[in-house]
């Protein structure tokens, strides 16, 4: 491909930089709306879309609509971890930080690194992910109100209690909608049943895993699936004097890591295969937090395995 398009995504706008074969840059600013996407495609119309590679960062949820629109319109789209763009900018010694500069940097990154194409998830999975995100947002709101209640002035407590009760009702409705969407899609329903066979995973965690790992196969290896969640180990060693303790890289989806923490705790202490895993690592001298992180990664590996094989969890394969 001879043309690369870098898009710096914000909530309200898209800073766009088109890198021509000559190395020249054409820039514009587009609204991050459906009308803006139509305008962007019109701006790109003079160029052959088969020769154009679009690249943008996975910034929150603001990138999803434009990435899906362009991919469905026939453009090659790559969605890149922001850490890669940041490291590339540091290597290029880019000293200025603006949206326009970031868009040009992304276009240059795309031209030199040729990141792999991104495939939009199926509509059913996209819808499930939206409902899962909505549930998480409501749970955060309820937790905030529950934390305010004990220290609130008596005159405002009835209002807080009423809001908590309302949030409880809405969360229950959202959870019912999540279950309905899983039941309505045969593929996702089958994958749900496979994940449900893993001791330690519950009805709150399984939809989260399905929203990112369900549907068609997205990753070739379990290590890639774990790295997507930032659960891959990071080593820090140098020479003979620096021997840092291995840690989780956390270069990945924070929401997935959050969703897996409590299931990891439950698995380690309440299931036979989790206790066998915990005892084995403890006997090797691993610290408690290391064991928890290892179990979070193990859950992703096991979930990936049952989804890829189409076979339910087998305790005998995991020492239980």
C-alpha cells in the first residue's frame, strides 16, 4: 500500500493525516460522528482505497465507530495499542505533543511498521460488548453512591438510597438483556456453555470474556489472548546487577484485568484445580500476588483453550 492515513481519535473530533507516497502530509479535522465519517470518505474519494492503509489507536471506545465504518466501507484498518505509538514517537525523538502531530506520527508508524489489519467483531458481539460496558458503568455508579451513603448528611440519605435502589433495578434489567443476547446467538450461546464449564468463572465474568474473545477466532495463540489483557509477564534484567522481579506488563485492556481479579481469587481458594495450581506455585516460592496474577493469566489460557477446541473444561488436565 502506498498511502497511509493516521487518525488521532478524540471524543468529539478526529485529527486526520494522509501520508502521500512522496512523504508529504495532507491534514484535516473531522467530527467524530456519522456525518463526519461521510465527510472523511468524501475527502478520501480521490484516492484508491485499495492502496490506502488506515491506522488509529485503541483509545477508550471513541475509535470503534470510525474503525467499523471504514472497515465496512472496504478500507484496510489497523487498530494499534497506544503504547506502540508512544514508543515509536520516542524512538523518532518527537518532542511536540498535539493532536495534529500525533496523527502524522500514526501515519508514519503505519507506513514503516505495516501493522496487521483489524477485523471488526460480528454485530452480535459488538452489541454484547456494549451491554457489558453499560453494566460496568452502572456498577461503578452504584458503588460510588454506596460509599457516599454512610458519611452522607441525614437529610440527603433518602435520595441516595432511592438512587441506589433505582440503579439496582437498572442493573438487573441490563443483566437480563445480556443473558437474552447470549441466548439469541447460537455461536455465543455455545461458547458461553463452554466457559461455564470452567470452575471459577461466573455469570458476571463470562459475558466479559465473550465480548472480547467470543465469536470468530481472533488470536492464534493463548499467549496473544493473555497479552491483549496485559497479563503477559514482563522481565527486567540487565547485566549481573539488575534482576527485577517479573511483573504483569499491564500493556493491554485494563477492563479485562479488572474482570478477572475476583474470579482468580475464587478459583485459587474455592476450586480443586485452582488450589492445586496455588499450591504448586507456592511450593516454588512464588509470592501471593504473583500467584493471583498467574491465575488471571491461566484463566485466559484455559478460556482460550476451551473456545478454540470446542471442548469443555477437563479437570484432569489441570491437576484436579
